[in-house]
C-alpha cells in the first residue's frame, strides 16, 4: 500500500502544479492568445468549479470501483487530455475549457488518498497523513513557479505543456498499476448509512472560504498582481510565487504540530484562519507599497491558509464509517467549490475597483474581498461550535 500512496502523492503534485502554472504563463498567454488577467482568473476558477462539481460522483465511484480505477481513468482523460488542449489553445475560451477538463482530471487524487487513510488508518493519524500528502505534493506548487518559468523560457510554453501532458498520462498509468484499494467499510450492526450531514454546515462554510484566498492568489491573481503593480516578468513572478508555495508546503507539513499545540483540530483551524485574515487585511492596506512586503504577507497567508487538513480532520471525526466517502468528498467539494466561486466573483470585483487602470487599489480591494469572505466563514464556525456533534462520531479504525 505504501508504494501506491507514494504514487498518489506524486499524482497530487501534478494536481498542485496545475493549480499554479497558469499564473506563470500570464505574460505569454496575453501575448499569444490575448488572455487578460480576468481571463486567467476565470480559467483558474473554472478549474476549481469543475473540480468541485465532480466530487459527488467521485464519492460514488470510490465506494463502487475504488480509488485505483477512479484516479487512473480521470487523470488520464482529464489531466493529460486537458494539458494537451492547453498546448494547442488558440484563444482564451479554449484555454478555459482545457482548464475545466484538467480540473476534472485532478479532482479525485487527494480525496482518494484521504479515503484510503480514513479506511485503513486510525482517526488520530488522519490530519497528519493528509497534511503530509498535501505538503509533499506541494512540490507541484514549487514546480509551477520558478522552475516552470525556466522551462518555458528554455522550451517555449506550448512544448512545455505537451511534455506535461505526457507526464500526466504516465502518472495515470502508474496509479492503475500500483495503487491498492482499501477494504470495504463495516459499520456496527444497525448503523445504517449514518444519517444527514446537514449538522456539519459550519464546517462546510469554513471550508468554502478557507482555502480560496491562498489558492486564488497563488494560482490565479498572484502573477497578474506582481506584473501589473510591480512590472514583474515571468521569472520575477515565479520567484515571488515560489516563496508563497514554500510557505504553503510548510503549513501543510506542520499540520500535526499545529493540531497538538492548539489542543485539537478545531482550535488549530480557528487560529490559522484568523492569522490568514490578518495577513489579507495587511495586504489590503499595503497593496503596492513594496515588493518584499507583498511577498512576505502572501507567504503568511499561504502558511496559515494551508489548513484544509485541519478542518477536514475535524469533520471526518464526526462521520460514521459509511459516511466517510460521501462526507469527505462533500467537504472537498465545499473547499474547492469555494475557490472556484470566489475566483470567478473576484474578476468582476477587481474590474469594478478599476482593474489595470487603478492597479494597486484594485488588487487591494481584491485582498479585502478575500479577507471578508474568511471572516464570514470563521464567524459561522466559531458561533456554531456544537452543531457538528449531532452527527454520529466514527469509532476507531
């Protein structure tokens, strides 16, 4: 099983890469196919929306066909196929359609690993294991910044995308060959399917807004921000986003430490979200005031915004065994769907604030928009502390 998990981690790194790479390509896409900053944001938003939309059928597929076939087929068709279409794109619409397809292809990878952890490992290890996958898989975030910028400079952006499509297809083949499905779930007698997930709505709401700022800024708005406000080229953007990516990886790898220091997943989720809000508010106040202050504050937002495993672990601990596939895919839907929705809404927010005609002010408004969204989600999560306890808790194992 360890080899299969390692393959899933590598595949997840590709998924993370595909969240990042478009921001680095922003100057080339603007020159070659006429893609604006808003087009880049919308394409990234579609990636996340489609990623979210297929989570429910993925939950069904995990229970019926298992993680191995679910990931292998979707990654090959969506991930590799979408990468090929990006390489061939001639206009922003084709780029957006390709990103939607890639979103579907990447959608099952992380949640398949989480499904295996929930089935085959004790609940106490869930947050740390999930954080490990996200942290190590964050190599894809790094690859999508300065290294990808260097690759594009050496090969051109279209050949680079052709090569990535081939790598993605190879990853899908390895998943099919090496991943082992976990044993089926067994509830206690009379447990049924575990009842409604509605009491978890505060968890879903925090997930909806929790990952959206760091994902949206690192994968969509970060590149245009540094280009429009500071005049950065592709390599400058890559270096700035590399710092944020390293911070996000550090946050994911230290999830277990944060959980222990805070005294539980819930407290750690509250603390990390609060720090992310402070960083976003500082970016709003200081937008355009300095390159390094922007890099530092984005890194803080990335470090503490990488708290998805904490919120997921808190929600997972409320689930009966037969709720796990449905519950974790719905939580993933909330998280990724939130990224997509906020990313699509952020384009009109940026344009209404002046766009490139008022670059610093428009991006400052964008940072405030993300901060207010997180404030709303955190308020609901904090004030509805006991809501999730109506759901039967899972037993050990």
